[in-house]
């Protein structure tokens, strides 16, 4: 398994669970100094990655890009793939397609999390899932043309009412016409929704495409009460070789959270 740390370039998301903020140059320098394999970037738009010349910057530090987030589509632009307004849904798909194109230069999968939206306000669950499935399939097919995968993240019940648990999300993904979609399994969300985190990971098996390495309180691993032993055992059992990416609150500050996340990564991946 490989290590990654998050960097947000979205001012509107300030206060969220990202280790480094605003400055990709400084974030990459810190990540490299601490020994991370990669960074996970949350840009305001596809253009953001071009402006900061992300590919050159990562290369200069010997870093990979673990994934690129699309959450700014919701946080900044109020775009959702299941919005009742067809025009907004089209704009949401267009926003993610542009992120995919930009991520192609970084050889990084793209995350669908908060942009999935929710059902209600006149939209039935069945209709919302039809819209979500069509959007995910189309975006996954587009990502495949760039040699990338799409990552779908089940969120906790306070953030979406579509899919909250890995098993139900995995069943949904298997029903779609594109199979170029993997699960992003976020340990913080899973702590709220799963009866047994390790069992959920085992059941998802080869669909696990990315892991957010966060403790029960959304702080760095080791600063909450998540029992990591069974989780790492399950990941090894399913032969997961991807990233454990620290998407955690920058507490008590960014550098402390990054150091603790890296110490925990070494502790749990070398035992």
C-alpha cells in the first residue's frame, strides 16, 4: 500500500477534512519532506490544475497524484448529478468531465463524492438513482478513454441519502453498464455507517479502489478510536495495493496532522 495526503485548493471548502490548504507548492514540499508517495488534490476547477502546473510540480518533488476530487462542483458551484434541474445536471457532468481531462495529465482517478447529491424535494429515490447511474456510467466511459478509473464515495447519512454503506453502493456499481468505477472507502464515513469496517471491506473486495485514511473523529489515524488492525488485515486479504490517503482535519495544525498520518501509515503497513 502507498501513502497520500490531501491538499485543498477550494477556499469555499475551508474547515473541511483536508490536511493542507490553498498552496499546492507548499503542500507538495511538505508531503515530499515527510516521505509521502503522493498527494490527493481538490481543485476549484480543471483550470486550477493547469494554472499551478500540477504535473510539473509533482514531478519536481517525486510525487504521484493519488486522486483528484470533484467536490468543488458542489461546494463552489452548487452542481449535483441528481439535481431536479436538467440543466444543472448537464453542467455537473460537464464539470466532472473537465476534471477528468485535467486528471489525465496526472494519471489520477477522479472522485465523485459530494457531487452525487441526494433524493427528495420532489425527486424519488428511484429517479435520483437513475440519474446517478447514467451520469456515473457516462463519466466512467469518458475516464476510460483517458486510461483512468472513476471513484465513487458512499458518504454518511448526514451528507447524502443515496448510498451510505459500501455493500449497497457496490451492488449499485455492479448494476451499471460501465464497470470502470471503483469504491472510495472512507474510514470516517464507514465508522458512522458500517457495523464492521473490516467485513465491509472484505465484501467489497476488488471494488475497493481508494481508501481515505481517517480516524473515528475525522482526525489523523491514532487520534481517535478506530481499531486499525482488522482493517489493515482485511485490506491485505483482498490484496489492496492502492493508496491510504489522509483526508483528515488539519488538527492541531496541518503539519502535525500530516506527521501523525505518516507515522500511523508506517505503523500499520509494516506490521
